[in-house]
C-alpha cells in the first residue's frame, strides 16, 4: 500500500475533529487537496474518505448514546 495514500486518509480522519473560528462561527476544515489536478485526485479522494469515515463513526456513537435518532 502506498504510504502517501494512508497519510492523506489519516489527515482527513484527524481533520474532522479540527475546527476553526471565523467571525465568531465554527467551521470544519475543508479538503486542502485540489480536486481538479489529475495527479492529486487520488489524494483528494483519500483525504475525503478519511473525513467521511470519522464523520460516520461519530454519528454512530451519537446514535448509540441516544443523543439523536
């Protein structure tokens, strides 16, 4: 497995928990990899896949706790 691909996945996974404050509002970090470049498309997808994985794991935790249905 390509180490760079794993690194992008892990970066996306960690980015889900990072939040920036702009003008008093909280914002999640966006994907820093450009989607349009043919060389970085795989990196873009892996970063996004990591972020989505963290999102759905968090959603499952919330549903188990009964916080939201």
